[in-house]
C-alpha cells in the first residue's frame, strides 16, 4: 500500500495523483440552460481528472440546484462519501462559483469539513491545491476568487430586485390564464406540488415523464411544461413561494362560487374567477419579477377602487368588483 502523502510539505496536484487519491468530482448547475449541458460538464471533468494522472475511478456528485439548499446538499453528500468511504479523497470543481457563491460558506466547508478529514480541493480555474496540503498563497487566491463570485451574485440580485420594482409599477400583465388543473388536486396537494416532489426521482432515472404522466392522467408534454415552470422558480430561489401561490389559486378555484380561471370562452367565468386571474396572471408568468399575490399583492392590478385595493388573492376573492376587466 502506498505511503500517505507527506503533510509536512505543500502538495501539488501531481503529488495527489501519485499518492493514489480518489477524485470526488463535483458537478453543479442551476439554470435550465445549464442543465442541458450537464453531460458535457460531466464528461469534461472526468477527462480532465484522468489527464491530471488520477487513476482511481472518480466519485461523482451532481447538484442540479442553486442557492443555500444546493450548498447544504453538497455538504451532506461530501460528508457521506468521506465518512463512509476508504479514501484518501481530493475534491475537484470546475470553477469556484460552481462550488458556491457565498465566500463564508465556501471557506467554512473547506476549513470545517474537508480540511480536518485531509481532503484537499482543486478548482480547475486555479489548478492548485486548496485547504488540506495547500499553501497559504493558494488559500488567499481561493478566498479572493470566492469574493469575486459572491460579488457577481450580489450584482445579479440587485438587478433582479430593480426588475421587480419596475415590474410592479407597470401594472397588469396581459395573458391567458395558465391552467393549474384544480380537478387534479389529490391527497391535499396540487398537481404542481406532486410534480415538484417527483422531480428528484426523474433526475435520478427512477421515474420517467411518461410514467408520471400516466399516473396523473396527463400527456407527457404537460408534465414537461410544468417542470419547466418549476425549474424556473427553483433557479430563482422562490420555489416555496411559487408552490404556495399555486396551492392558494387551486384551492380558490375549487371553492363554490369561484371556479376555474381558464374555462373556454363558451363558458362564462365568474366575477371571482376573473378577479383571481387578474391578480395572479403576472406572477404565474414571471414569478421572479412580480409581487407575490399571496403575501404582498400589486394594487396596480385593480381596475376600480385602486385606493382600497391590495392586489392580493384574498382581496380579489373578497372584493372581485375591484378587479373586473374594463369595458
């Protein structure tokens, strides 16, 4: 058995390869567009690790998520591998933003989880060893690049917030009601919530769109459409709010005297259904840009009595006359 790496000196990537470290490849994507390129990212990482001289079969972690939930999931999976495996391990990431975009979290994971276990990190945008066996200079560069990644994220969030402010000033967004299938409300859950809960099984290959569609009595394209909307909410870190709004809309549509917002023109929609559509249409189309109609509301959606309107779902149901389309 090969001797352990001499911890008294700084290790290079080739030192780790020669010492027969097992690579842990961390693949992480967030947006729907990035997920389409996931197989390419995975193939690139495998090829790069092999080119660097690592002969052991890599352990792969794929996190198709963003934000704090993704950070926690990454930490959990890393700890499980380190605690239950034989090691020694070295973590490979394509670039520092792929590891995480919160500097404090990034440093804490390395200092508190990986370094005590002797697990170094190799960001491929540095090609240097960080943490265990790494030099203080490498640690300084890693910290700086983490801060740059976090600054970029903060800039994106400021742009999104400004977009929300501008959107709330524009008033009503026109559009056809998105069908939420209130008739498929089962086991106390909306169709969209059940699809969301099934997405990990689909991602792992344990469930297909066709199987889920058959179970729900829908066409596979309907499952895909709903998944795209859910993925967009996940990407923007608002999935819990988005699902809560859908639950509230579906519950309201199933209430006596309201009815579905998306009935055909041949069927007259109720005043409450029209009002419900008016306060939710913008949010359902672009939830990352518009105020949450369940908790915040947009008074600009009101047609009448704007000074009294809140633009929330509850106000639309209590005072539907405020939100009727102008004649």
